[in-house]
C-alpha cells in the first residue's frame, strides 16, 4: 500500500483538514493542508469549514484548536506531549501561587500569562484569574498591556521566554520554583515559573563561539525559548514564523546559524544555513507522528469510528477560551 496515495485519497473523500506544525517530519509536513506555528494553526483552523481537523503536532496544540473551535472534531494521529507543557498542570499552578503568597506576594497582586505551550487545564486556571495567553511572537505586547493593570506578571510555564522578554523590556524578573524556592519576588515585575523547552536548552555559548570563530561574518538567529545567555549572544531573536521570515530574506551568500528545532532549520533554505548545536536538536514528541499514524487516523474517520479525538471538560473549555480570546482581542 502506498501511504501517500492513500492519504491523498482519504483527504479528497473526507470532510477533513490536515494540519501540521513546522516541527513535524518532512513526509508528514508535506501532507498537510495547513502549516504554521502554534497560533497560526489555531487561527487558520478556526476559519476552516471542514467537520474534522486532523492535527499533526503535540497535545496542547490540538487542545487550543478545540478551545477556539468547540464544534470542530479534532483528532490527533499521536497524542504526543510537549515536555514544557508537561512541566506544569493545574496542581503545580496552584502550588506556585501558594509559594508566592508565602514569599509575601498576594494572589490579588498577580496577573497570570501563560505561553500557548501549555495544557487547556493551565489555560483555564489562567483564564479564571483574569489572565491571558501569549505566543513567542506577541509576548512583549501582551506583557506590555498586562502591566497596565498595576499587577505583577506570573508567567508560565517557560522561564526563558519570560526572562528574555523582561530583559528586552528592561523589567526585573525572578524565577519561582514549587520545589525549592528561596527567591525574592517582591520587587519583580515578571515572575517566571521554572519550566523550559528541552530542545531549546541544547544550545550553548560554546556552540555560538564555535560558529563565530569558524565563520567570522556569520549571523546567529535563535528562538526566545533559548536560555537568556544564548539570546544575549545572538544577532536576531524571534518566533518560528519570525525566524523563517528573517532567514529567507537574507542574501543567499549570508551564512546563518539557527537555534531552534532541527526539522524547521533543515527546510528553511538549502544553503548557508546551519543548526546551532553540536547535537541534533530534534523534538522527540513532535517527531512521534508518522505517515502511518496519519493514514490510520484518516481511515478511522472513513470507517465511522474516529479515534484519538480531543475532548475537554466544559468548565476547562470555557475558561481556557476566555484566556485565548483575551489574547486575540489584543
């Protein structure tokens, strides 16, 4: 059986849109009707007319589509889990609030912002507290608006993105840990939960120094999920979409080392583009989805027995939608 031909047949027959994140394997990415980063995909699928969305990505992304499109039937070929999103759940979120209260920061003095790389449960917790969602591309504008409330920002779950935006804006930040916290948060503008992306933590200052020594004229472009030390050494910092736009606009002869996920870097442009790492920065969960998984999911729709469907508790759905809608309204 030719999987590509079968997938194309099923796509043509069924009332379905196939969606894939930029980090997916090439063979899966090429099968998608809609591609993009987290927010792009949620917004584009919102406008799609098909009954089913088959989402090739990780769980929080499928959940975001369902939150914004409650009537859509969202299926995932693999219920893969983002390591960063897994670092915080509703219980850990509540514990971080408790830790801050013990340190002298009142709950009423906090306005939470969650990176879109979080579960619907965490988005709902944030929504209940009057908070909102952000992405790596709009985090600065979201934080700028949130600070007008006069409250401190509790930024979850990525400490690196929170610290990098705070540094860029000239704000004071701190990191709160639910396991062993001895920080002073009373004079912080942005308090960051102690989570991170396992892939973007792979890039080191030695990697940057290696490329600068080997190619003196090289540019270094990284994602803001990277450690602040790496961000401070870079020539450009941007979201997935911003990195693509920046790199493709460079002269063909301009060398650039890129600090983000391997599959994306590998397909941005064919020449003079390097992965900023001595190891292969490939997201293991993003790469769980295979062509066979995609085929089986589409076949389950054809057989009338769809599986791996995203379903959310009604209260979680409602409050997570509040948090996402507040971001979209801005």
